[in-house]
C-alpha cells in the first residue's frame, strides 16, 4: 500500500523546515529505505574482531562515527532477515539498532556502578547498550508495561549476556510513584517515551495513516506525566535523557518546557557524533525557553538515518517550582 502524508502533516513539517529545498529533501528521503546498522556488543567481542568475521561473509561495512567503533553501518544489500539470523547475532555479538537510536545512551554516558532506570525499555536496544557501557556492573531497572514486550526485552538481554539488569512490568507512572514512596533514587534515568513515530516513517510508512494532531496531544499529556514522574527519582546533580523518535514539538520541546516550569533543572550541552539541529524555542503560539536550543533534533535527510529528538536534563535539587518561570531566562 502506498501511504501518503496528510496535508496537515506537510504543513507542520513546513513550519519546522522553513526552507523549501530542506522540506523537499526531507520528503524525498523518507520515501527511501535506510541502511541497516548494528552495534557491537563489547561484553562479548571487540569491534575489530567482529568486523573480520562479517567481512568474511562478503559484507561491506562502514564505521561512520570515528570515536565509536562499535557503531557499524551495513553497506551491502543483504537477504531479507539475514541480519538477524547469523551465528554472530544469535550468539549476541551484535545488536541490530538504528544509529540515531544509539544517541541517547551516548549522551547519557552511564558508568560502571551507576544505578540506572530505563523506564520504557523494550525491545532493549538502549538497555543492552547501557549494559555494555556499564561493563555489566552497577544496576539497571528495565521497565515496560506489556508482557509481550517484556518477553522480547528478556530475550535480548539474555542473548547479549546482561547480568546487571532487573526487569519490571509496570505502568511507568505507577512504578515511579511506588519508587518515590520508597525514597528510591537513581544516578541516571532514560525516558525513551512512546511517541507518534514521525521519525520512523522510512521503515513504518503506516505512521502516515495513524497520524493525527489529536494523537500528538494525547501522547504529549502522557509524556509530560512520564517525564515528570521519572525526573523526581533522580538524585540531585544527576542526569536524565528524554528522547523520542518523532519531530512533533508537542512531544519534544513542550515536554521539556513542562519540566523547566515545574522543577529545578539545567539543560545540558550534548556532543553527538552525527549531525543534529538545535531544539526550537517557538511553535505556533507557544514560546519555549531559550534553553531548549541545547536539545537535539535529528532529521532523516541530515544523516540518511531515522529521525530523533533528545535532551539531557540535570537535576539541581529536589525543589519544585510553584510558579512558571519566565520563558527565556
């Protein structure tokens, strides 16, 4: 079926990408299929060793991020399903993961002995990446609400050899409330929030059919609650990443603005190994803090990858803000 964008979606993207050539390039790119990519599981094998094994299969490979040799892009045209059926994949030597999806953990930088909460963890791409970053030390609580998704998460964690991860099945907000009652706090938190998926149109064009502004509003309300609930579990001077695979400001900057308005936070600078654009400070009739420029918008046509949004937030204290701050301060 040939899915096409709704006129309202086109109009919204034209507000985000004001240059006509930029907008045209976006829509041209999302009609194409992206290159497959994998992340080497350094708990079991080093990049140079895996590269030799994969090149022996005749695969053409590229390491697009100089300081991250574990990130590999597949340049060959593989058979359908081939990437997930190799011996190396079954043994957990690599994880099939979109490169933009790797950016939240690169930005969060979990360390050995950290206590980390991955609030919306399944299927486990970022959980397994965190496990490798933490060298299987410390503790990860990996949560999801669906039993079927928990099953996928558990399988992936077992395959890559994770031993520092506790899996929980709860509604994210309810879990945060329970942990808050127990005065439990984390060194690092990832809220990779369920979203409208505008950034994944290349692999899921059906998104066009399901998309609506009503959906964005409903998701935004839930995302604000998720992010707020999780943020309260951070230790002071600790950090949280909020991320989505969508371009909608309602699901991105508006959520971060909600945190700015209610908590004592600092938006932190992030250096990413791929091209990104600053977060926006105005959307239609809404004005956001200038601090949102430190957030990152990743568009498909800038890297020939999927679309993404992420923002790194530091908790300065446990105090809450009783009155919204003036925007731009």
